C-alpha cells in the first residue's frame, strides 16, 4: 500500500511519523516547565498548559509543511512521551 492510502486510512508505518518534530515539541515543553519549576503560584498549571498549546499551534504549521497530518503528529507526540516515561 502506498503512502497516500495509508494516510487516508490512518494505517501508516510508525517510521513515517514526524518523530523529530515530536521530540522538539517535548523538549520545548519540558524546557518551559523547568523554567517555572520554582515558581510558587496557583496559575502555574495554566501557564504550562498554555505554553503547550502555543507550541502545538506553532509546530503544526511545520508538520503540515513537512507533509504530515495533525493526527500523525499527535501519534508521534504520544510515542515520544511514552518512550520518555520509560526512561
């Protein structure tokens, strides 16, 4: 099966996922979270979530420019997060 039908059906090979962009997304989010690590405020989770949404929005443009779908990007982010939690 060629790439186009795989994209339509959502059955792409994990090797075709934008893993490098997902790694960058996680790195940027973790960096921001570390910046706020010692910040004592009830608003801290709000700022962390807002930053993650902003990063997602900014990176989605690059994902589409690379020829990947938003769904593929989310799957890559999920896989990278899973790998990082394992250690």
